[in-house]
C-alpha cells in the first residue's frame, strides 16, 4: 500500500519585506511647478505644525521659511547666551512632509545679523544636504527645493564650514524634519497606527566659557565669544545640557499633555551628543530605530537611543494618569544638568496595573 506524500506549505510572514519597494528604487520624476504648493506655518517646539497623518492625494510642494535670528536668550536663571536660531527658537522648528513630496525652503538672513548662515538637511539628497546652495550673508536670502524620498525623522542644522559648524550647532541652530509614509505609520505587524498627539523634543548641549570668578561669560556680540567657546568645546564637556533649549522648557506649565488611552508620538533628536530617552513610569510601545519609518518598529522599549546627529521617533499609549518625567537616562544629564521634562496625563487610575497595597508606616 502506497502512503500518500504529505505536502507541507510553509507560510512565512512578510509584513514588511514583501510589501515595501527596494531602497534603491528612485521615485518617478515630477514637475514641481505643476504640483499644488502648500505653505506650512512652522511653530516652536515641542509643538508640530498642522499636518495630515495620511497624505491626501498626490505629492505636493511644502513651502516653509527659516529666518535666522541671532539673539540673546536666558537659558537658566544665571546664564544669558547668544543663541543662533532659525525662527527665533532653540531648537529650530520641525518640518513635516510626506514621502515623495517636495520641500521648498526659503532661508532668510536679515541684514541685522552679523554672520553667514546656511542649512544642511539630513533628509535631502545631494552633496552637503543643500548647505552649499543656502549660504546667505546678512541681508541675503536663498530658496532651495528638495524631494523627500526616505520616510523617517531627520535632523537639519547650520553648517557654515570648519569649526563654525559645531559652534553654530551648539549655539542652537538645529532642528528636525519628519517625512511620513504616504499611507501613514504602521506598527510591528504592518497595521496602520495613528497618534492622538505629537511632541518634538531635542537635547541641546551648550559650551559657555567662564570668567576668572567662575561666572558664565556674557558677550556683546555672538562672534566675540567664539574663540573661547571653541576652547571649551575641545574638552567635549558641555557647560549645559537641556531639553528644548533652556531650563524648564518642558516642566510645570510648559509640560507636555496627554490623556489616558491616547497614543503620543515623540520625535526626539540630538545634533551632537548621544541621548537615551526614557519615560519614568512608561515605555515606548513602538520605536523607529535610526529614525526610519520604512523599517519595522521595535516594541516595548524602556529606553531608546538617539545617536548624535540623528532623530528617532517613539510612540507610547499612556495607560495611567499622573506626571511622568521625560528624561535622558544618563541621569547626570537629567538631574545634574537639565535634560528633563514632564508629561502630565489626565484620566482615571487603573488599580490592575498598579496599586498601593500598604501605606508607608513604621516597620515592626
């Protein structure tokens, strides 16, 4: 008697590799002049500009303006600093577009400024990230357009050349751009995931020289302190490390807000230092390591890494109310410096997730 052959069908899940195009495929060229142009109003961190999570229709040209402002800011109660900024804020604002869109950036350097500036976009394709095309002296402006072909989150920063690159970056001239997939974000199983709120958090390092009395120096012009600032930078030891540019930028009345049950997207970045972000009492349900939305997100992280010169997105569904500390878990940065913020979450407490079994009392 013949025994029938058994045929086994092996089904291999391919949520990502079987559906995504190759990274070597280039998009079909379009004529940007014939596409809709959409002006995006940029806003200071931690907010993101108004945007759709899923693209409506085909590619568009997203128009933004970055205006350089050299200004004194108070970064803590005892330190005033000449910040070099885009649009007046540290960090510079985040730009949002969809994969396949064009981003058209006008860079304006008012004649009231004292030095040349430009922008290197890590999301752009082309030598120097557009830095050579956006060099503007005081009183000049330039416009660049580039296509965003890789979905993810990316850094941009001023890069005027030589030692002035880290000086300008460490003076606040760095921001981010988020390039969403046209069909929106997907979870670890390739299913659509949306966020109820989004926040943009950047770790900023400063290198402010001290005088003979140990007080932080205050200069009359930005350039006056550059030589001493470069010497301070050579130690690789920041004088200040802060979230979103100054002490308390994300604390108390400036805290990020959420409600129990909401999914919150955090776009985190650091232009110089490696950072290790952690929500005390929470987690990252999804982390897009390396900032790439084209890859399957990792799940259930306690702490996520952001390499210097990069941005990384993380998403968390808050399940309990309370005030959560949002920190760099290199805790010296968080608690000796100022790399700490708050997320205030409203809603009802869930005893199944955590409850007090016995109040503190004298031990027997």
